[in-house]
């Protein structure tokens, strides 16, 4: 297990399309997921995508009981999602604040589909098939965007609602690392 360096916005790898995983339940895949988990927890993140630690594969993990970064968000079950397919359910879009471990210190309002059907596999090759909404749907859309080379600032429509966390939210309890 190890905490890996998270690539920051500006790194070309974050703009790449990630390749699908072709073999499940391998030592390499388990080691990758362990490193992603260690890194996400170390940085108090609610999700992380493999490209953020320099691995251009379609692997994301997310989930939390209670987040210091998003204290008002409902819990999202811990999930390993590989080769995801996302389908919006309905046209409803809602605005919400997002941050990203690759864009430290900043947060912005991003429009996302409110309801989402997603499928994929876990690290053992078991199928995942879920219908979700709200913050869960937001996190999945954010993480899966990383696999297409999209960072959340590229989705912001109102740039007046993009800024530094400590300026925007002076009362938010600061996590140990952003
Ligand atoms: Ni991110």
C-alpha cells in the first residue's frame, strides 16, 4: 500500500482518454485500487480516478460515511467502478459545488444530471448496476469525467461561482489537506 502523488491540473495525462480494463481480479488491479484508496483517504477525498495517480485506466473509486470536505452531503457507499457506462435519467440538471484533488484549494458550481443510471464492474469482475440521484450521481459524473480527460472547471458555466475554498467558505472546517 502506498500514498501516491496526485497529478494536478495542467498535467497532460489528466486530459487523456483512459483505456478500458481487460483483466479483472489480478494482483496489479488490486494494488492499483489499494493505492487509490490510500491516496483518497489520505487527502480526505470522496472519490479518485486512476488517471489522477498517473494510471490511464478506466478505474474510479468513491464513497464516504461523512466527509470533512462536503459536510452536508449524504453518505455514498464505498464503490470500485471499472469500465463505467453512464446514462442520464431524465433531463433534470442541478447545480452543486465541486472540488477535485487535482485542483487543490478551489471549488466551483457545476451543473450535473440529477438522476443517473450507471453500470460497470468491480475489481473482481462482478457487475454493478445502479440508479442514483443527488450527490451520489454528482460524484459518479465527476469521477467518470476524469476517464474522458475532463476536469470539473471545464464544465463550469458561471465562472463567478469558482474560487478559493477558504474565501468562498470561511466557516468550513478545513481538512488537513485539500
Ligand atoms: Ni476530481
